[in-house]
C-alpha cells in the first residue's frame, strides 16, 4: 500500500487539535472536539468538513451524455447543466462498483465525484467502459473539497461568496469566486441538513478553508471529522460504500431503487436489475434500533427469535440525535418489515432490536 | 497527568489500592483514544474477576473495547453513576468516572502492575 496522502489542509487539522487517522489511503481528521459535540453542532448550527480525499474525474467529448448514461443507472441525459445527480455505477450483475455524484458542467462535460477508497478502481472502470473518443481526466489530487453543513450553512456561504444562494436549490451548483479563488459550489451533502460543498484547486484550498472556517466558527460552528460525518449520514440511512453497499449488493436491495431508471436505454447491470425487480429482492437493507443495551457494529450477526441467521450488520453506532443505538443491515424478507423484532449478536449475546422506518431521523424542512 | 498513587495495566486500566479494596477505572489515555463514551457494561456486585480477565466493556461512539481486571477478587461495588452517564469517564476518569471496586484476593498481584512512570513510558511519554 502506498504511503497515506495528506490533504492540502492537513496542517490546519493538526493545529485545530484534530485526531488524525488513515482512511482510504488519506490522513484525515476523525474528530476534533468530539463526535457528539460535532454531530449536534451540525444538526443545530453548522460544521465545516475537509473532504479532499474524495475523487474527481472529468468526462468530456462528443457523445458523453449517452456514453455516461450506459455507465450509470440514474439518468444523466436528463440532467440539466448546473445540476448534480446521485447514482450508483453497477456491474453487469447489478452489484455496485461505486455510488457517485455526476455534475453536468456543460452539454458534453461532466464531473464525477467518487469515493476515496474507489478512485483507482473507478478510473479503470470508467476508462474501460467509455468509448475511446471521450476524454477522462482524474483530477482527484488537484482538487480539494470543503463542505459546510447545517441549518446555518447558507449564512456562511452567502457571506463567503459574491453570489446570492437563496435561489440555489438542492443538488444545483454554480461556479463562483471566494476571495478571488475560483470555486464550484453545490447545495449537496451527506448529513441530511442543508449544506454546501465547495470544490477548489488543491493549491488554493487553504484560502477557501480559512474563509469558511472563520465564518463558521464566528457563528458557533465547529470543524467536523469523519467520525461525526459517519453518525450524521447513518441517521439519514445514507449508504456508506464498503459498509452498506459494494459489488455484492444491488441498488434495489440497498433501498436506493429510485436511482435506477428502468425506463431509459440500456446501462450496465440493467438486465440483472430488471430480473431482480420482477422476481422481487430476497433481502433488504433495513434500519433497526436496539431495545437491549449495546451498540451494533459492522459484521455483527443478526438472528431471528428462533436464532436462525437472517442477516448481518453493515453499519451501526450510537445516534447522538436520537440518543439510541441504531444500525443498518441486510435482512432476509420479511424480517425487514417495520416493527419486526430481531436479535443482534453483540459479544456472543443475542440482544433485542426492532426494525424501524428510515431515515431514523425525520428532519423538519430538511432535504 | 496519570496520578502517582495509582497502578496501571498495559490494557489501560488503573487500580487504586485502599486496604483490601481496589478501585478500578480507565486511564486518561484510554478515554481520550476512545472518544465520547456512551455505554458501559460492568459486572454485578458479587461477581468474581480474575487478573487479566475481561470484566466488562466500554463503548464509545466509534468503538467497543474490553475492560481487563488489574487484579483478582470479588466485585463489591459498581459505579452506577457512570453506567447511567458514561460521559463521566471522559470527564473525570480518575475520580467520579471510576468503574468498579474489587475486594482484593491476592495483594501480591498489585506488584505486577505498572507505576505511573512506567505506564507513561508504555504509552509513549504522554
């Protein structure tokens, strides 16, 4: 394994007291003040995140929309310029290569945002499955990403940019400048709160971070590490690649069937997914809340009341907003029905949990 | 940082000997590494624990970690305030955030534990 990469903001995290850990080949802050404090501050106010580990590819050329549409399950051809889209990239068997964002910059120019752990795999996949005439550029290391998330994030971004953001809707983006630094700003995120993601040339990431950090902390916001990023996304049942979804799970099983557009043309995985849709899935990613004490963690077994194996935990944590222990796992049907009592094997002791509706957290006025 | 009058384990528990009763807790290094502690699973009063044996579990938001007994003996008291409010361990791991009290079976076991200076060196001089 290659040496872990420091993002352009590494020194800032260290001086802010960030606890640095290796994640997907990068050295990232897992927490600063503490996961619970950071989590709650994002839900109530605002938090600033360094997400520079994420990968960015540019795809352009004649026929790019149609070609990309064969690569992903959501509909890229319908995407308007200035809008972004969440979509899985599937294998021929319907498994998930990655879940990505596609930004349409121009008619035939797109930016793909991929998970850090998948940058190399995705690049090979994209290059291998797009026609030769298209240009694919990996700009992951030249691109930094800073997110501001939380109900007060619009205040922060409005102050930082020359533009009015009140008209920028969820999953729309603009190109703007922040203190003379060119940036791409989208109203996107992974927390369930209102929020923005700011893409900037890695060489100028520090300037953007400093502006946003000062404004965020000025209103009582805090820097947020990967720990709270995980608890925030888990409360919303947003899938984490490598935990909740991978090449062995399909979008239909994961409950993100809305990202699979069966009414568009052919795309990789379509045949299998159509069959799975017609036959019905045999297991589903379900959310559960622990009734007994103990926190569900990844890979813990799940059994039914008769102690027969019915699934496995893919993600689990204490939920700082709900103050309960919550988890996700693939459950054989019909154990995924809301209200079903299941047992999670925590340290060789079966403990009662109950399947609940997701997202776990119902946000008022959220996305 | 780590009180001089306590003894320490390589698994990051501390022990305070007071006559034949030993109070056990988690070190500052451990609570800091774990982060926000949200759940404690501790033995019942009357349970027997063995030196080096698992006697409970501490869970933070991000990880679960076993607790190992510094010495053998019978549990005579469990800190109910800490099981009710596990964040006490983060806030005051050497005071209000203690975990259990054990009636010491073999006082010579205490000699196997590390001094504050030895523990400090063990965790890399912090």
